[in-house]
C-alpha cells in the first residue's frame, strides 16, 4: 500500500511538472516579438538563420526581437523598460543581464522587454553600428505601439543597458531625434525617446559629445575598479550636470566590471544596488500607478 501511494504521488508530480513545463514553453514561445515582420530591413534573407545559445550567451542574431516579461497583474504599475544586455557587441549576456534584470523589474511592477540586437563585432558579422541603432530605435517605437496591449503608460517607458548594452541604450537616449529607420511603416513615425535611462557600467561608446538638454533623466552605476567603464559614468555625470539634465550616480568603491544584478557578488553594496535603482524610480514617480 505504501508503494502504491508513493507511486501515485510520483505520478501526480510528474504530470503536474510536465503540464507546468508545457505552459512555460508556450508562454516563452508567445512572448517573443520580432522587431520587423519580415526581418531586418536589407537583411530579410537572413531572418530564418537560427540563433546560437550556450551557458550565458546568445549569438548569431539575425532577426532582432523583444522577449516580453510581464509583472503580476496585482502589482503592475504601467511602467515599462526595454533592456539591452551587454556582451561587447560579439555576444549577448542574455541570462544575467537580460532575463535576471527583467525578472527584477517585474518584482517592482515594471513590464520588461529584453532586446536581442544584432552584433557588429561578432566574427564575420554583416552588420555595423548603424544596424544596432536601427534595432534599439525600432524597439522603443515598437513597445510604444503595443502600449494598449500590454497596459503600458508610454510616458513611463524607459531604457536600461549593461556594458555594451549601455552603449545601445545611450544611442537612443542621447540621439533620439535621429531617424535610424527606413520609414517602412507607422511604427517608425513614433518618437523613440525614452522617459528615463538606466546605464549599468556602460561602455565608452555611450558617451556623447554633448548631452542634449531634453535627454531623459539617467541613473548611472559602476564599480571604481572597472577599468573598462567607470570613466564613462564619470564623464556622463559631468555632461549631465553641464546640460542640467537630472542624473544620479552610484560609483562603488569595491568591485570590477560585469557585476550584473549583483546576485553573485561578494560585496553587499553590489548585491543591493538594484534597491538604489528602485529608490530612484520611486522618487521620480515612475513606479506610481496613475
């Protein structure tokens, strides 16, 4: 009898687990939105080439897309963010700087859209920086066009980027008046300007010659020991101050590059940096449902 009861318990568990996995797979399948229906303009013939993914990275992105992560309805506050993972423009650190960031944003009621953009430094890549700019501009416009579907307040749609992804985010935040599209449809007529910007150890290509006076309010963070990117956040701080554009900076004494969402850091300050971001978003009213 004990064996029979154990067998039934195991069977129920397996059936429940299988059903749950099927639901999750269906959700994942339904949550990907490609930036263009027929593939990236000028590269439509590459759209069906499969991506490559292993461990922490995703490569060979030829049909750029957004993966949607929505918060529970009971805490959703209509704010949203497009997230750009880093990876040196030769790969995307998708899990630690895409999925994990989106999951955190969901816990504070923010809808998240993780961007898989094209990689111009990947070996034998047919792409250049202009193609990546097309991806982020299109992503911002596409999310705005889907605001009703996802219950998003477009006045509280921001952009977030890590490392090279911080460069991508900066390109749209500081140059949003530029076109970077072929004006192929009504979506391309929308403004690409984010309402706010979050740059986590952004690369040097994020730093513009001048921060425009109507650039979005910006949150900057890096570790002082980051030989790649700590100088970039200091430069951005000074440019924001000169332009009188709201800015908050957290330059941590300890740590180096790529501390991601802080989950694996040995330093308490880096483990808790997302709370500083939450405080900043709260103080600016982006987390308050209208």
